[in-house]
């Protein structure tokens, strides 16, 4: 399904004459589990683990904080660096 949506977006981009797609990185401090699940390399359980960790411990200060979430290690974080961002680390806990 993700591939189909990506191809449709590319086709629309080409039809509109822009010729390229620019995707914004997903902010792990504000994204829903559904938004995180849309990132290649993050499935539903990892997405929910990120949201649960954030709810319990507050906002992430850096992507390296993902090491504290079950299922994430140095290699997976390195692969996701271009896909994820961290902003709003000073936001209050929810």
C-alpha cells in the first residue's frame, strides 16, 4: 500500500511538472503512531512503542534517544536519520 501511494504521488508530481518529490522528515515528538508507521523501517509495533515512550518520558531530545525504545539500536537509528526529525524537545510532557 505504501508503494502504491508513493507511486501515485510521484505520478501526480510529474503530471504537475514539478518532477520531484520532497518529503518532510517525520517529527518523533509530534507524530501519531499512524504517521510513524508510514516511515519505511518502522512498523505498527515500533510506532506504538515510540508514542508510548514519549507519553511516559516526555519529548525526545535527539534521535539517539530512540535507543531507549525497545526495537531500536544504532543501526536502525542510522538508517532512519533522513526520515525522522526531533523538534519541540522543550515541550511539556503530555
